[in-house]
């Protein structure tokens, strides 16, 4: 996955987030489902941003960015704890 691929995926996820919020505003989505889906999207976005940071750090160190790997949701969400 290239940096452009990751940025494209981030854009897709953000667009999906906006659509979910619009559906909720129109009453097409109940609040519980909205919260659940938004939480899932947030984790996927965090994983994408983490992967992007890993790739950029590897480039800065002179290492191959292709060796960066997607971290688990548990690991990415646990960084601030």
C-alpha cells in the first residue's frame, strides 16, 4: 500500500463518515447505529493515520516504507492509555 493508497482510503472513510452523519440528520439512521458505525470508522481512520506515520518515519530513517504494517485496533487505540 502506497502513501497515495492510504490517503485515498482516508478520504473514503471520511466521506463515509459524512454520509453517516447526513443519514442520521435525515432520520434514516438511529443514534445507536450511528454511534456504532462512527466508532468503527474512527478505528479504521486511526489505523490508516498510524500506518501513514510509520511509513513516513521509515522514510526519514532511510528504511523502506513498504515494511510498515497495519497495527491492530487494540494497539492503535491503546496509544494514549
